[in-house]
């Protein structure tokens, strides 16, 4: 009977842990209402572009794909959608005409400011007023440890998540 209670408590605890992990995983999809045709993946591409662009304001498709952990054909398709929506423009690399460079348009920069930088600033403000840095650091370490333990228990070895 005691063993059954311990197993039930462990199952309930595991359920709570897994639910918390699912909740945490859903956070990137929680964005303000977006303009017609704009999808959350477009914001991820804009963010990756803003992090990988060079001094010329451009980034290669391969760099964006690597930053997103996505395959080039998928990123190319998304970039085409974003170009059609007026968020991005393509240009050839002046030093290598085979390389396509991507840069944000004024509309793309507006979306970066509003939906990426602005939202991050508001989230950071809320976090800093409600959660201590020690708790944030502890959460990061704990999530990584849980992910590693779950991967190991499921026979996947070390987690590749960063």
C-alpha cells in the first residue's frame, strides 16, 4: 500500500513535470495578434536574420537555416513567402553571384521592432519584476537536467537542445 502511494505520488510529480515542460515549450508560440498572412515562423526567421546579418545588413539563407536548425529548402520556401509579403528582399552577393543574400525591408524592420524586440522587452520587464535571477538560473539548469534525464530514460542519450 505504501509502495502504491509512492508510485502514485511519483506519477503525479512526473505528470506535473511533463506538463510544465509542455507549457514552457509553448512559450515561443505565444505572440501578439499578427497581421494577416504573418505566421510565428516568419518572426523566427526575422529574429534569425537579425542575429546573423553582417555589416551590410544581409544574411545568407544557409546562415538563417543554421540559426533556426532547419533545412535550407524549408527556409527558402518561408523566405519566398516573406518576400511576397514585403518583409524581406533578396539580392546577389557582389563577391559571389551564386550566393543569395537576404535583408529585411522597412516593413520587416517594423515587425522586428514590434514583435521581437518589443515583446522581448515586455517579457524581460515582467520576469525581472516577478522572478529573481537566481530562480531563472535555477530553472534553466533544472530544465536542462530534466531534458537530459528524459532523453536518457527514453534511450536517446544526451540532449541536443541548448
